[in-house]
C-alpha cells in the first residue's frame, strides 16, 4: 500500500526543534560532482590538471570526497534547526522507501507539505538528479507554492535551467559565495515566510 506523505508524517519522523510545525525542505545534490563521472580514462590522461583554472581543478577531487555535497546540506540543516529553530529536513530523514513512493513524487509531496523549500546547488554538486526533481516540483507547485520556493546556487554555478526557472516560474534565485552567506540567506527566507504567515499574507499550514 502506498505511503501517504503528510505534514504529520514528516514532523513525526524528525527531531524536536523550537518551531516543530515549520517544515523547511532542503534539496540538493548528495554527491559532489567529479569529472570522472563524465570523462573517460583516456580523456583524463590528456588533461594536465595543474594547467586548469582553480574551479575546474576542484572537479578532479578524489572520489573519497564525493559526499562533501551531502555534508554541506547536513551542516546547513543543523544551523537552521538551531537558529531560528525551524524543522529543516532532507528527503533521507523521512525515510520512505523509493519502492513505495518514487523519489520525484516524494520531493513534490515534501515541498507541498513544507512551509518553505530551498534548492541548494553548490559548485561541486552532482546536480543532474536535482535539476530533474526541481523541475518536477516547479511544474507541479510553482502556481500554488511559488512564494515558498527559493533556488540558492554558488556563484560559480551557471545553468540554463536556473535562468529559465527564474523567468518561466518567477522563481526567487539567490547566489552565495560562502557557507555562512548561504545559511544567512536561508535564515532570512525562512524568517520572511514565518512573518508573512503570521500576518496572513500566506496561509498557515496545519
């Protein structure tokens, strides 16, 4: 029997924080991007890594470091759960098997149930799957939840998908240079949503 994703189910599977009922869904790559994903061994032999610009050299990181993107999301999640104390979560935290509900459907429902959703895209992120899920969320929810969505990408990231999303769905897009700046922008975004809910400008989610 398919699992019904509700605010209650999500909140019940997360730890306690100051604002338990304010759900903040964080989306982003779980693996760091590495050019080994897309270049053959022969291609890599022909490249002198030391001659590449700094940002490109970072893409040849050791495969042992591929979890750096998920670690970033976890640190950001911890910061938001501490201050301002919102119930920030990753899809992994709700622990629904993809055999019961596919990953894209899960993401759409998590965003639908959340007070705020952020797409976090670091330069080192392996972002192919994230782009697909973000597009699916925007297709399904931009009209009703657009003001609750934000796309925050590292300065070095350029993407036709990001540019088109900001135009097609009037999506709020921000950039960041440092992790502290990323956290600060997400805190402000969450605070703004809270304020608008309290003033009645956005519906209170039960």
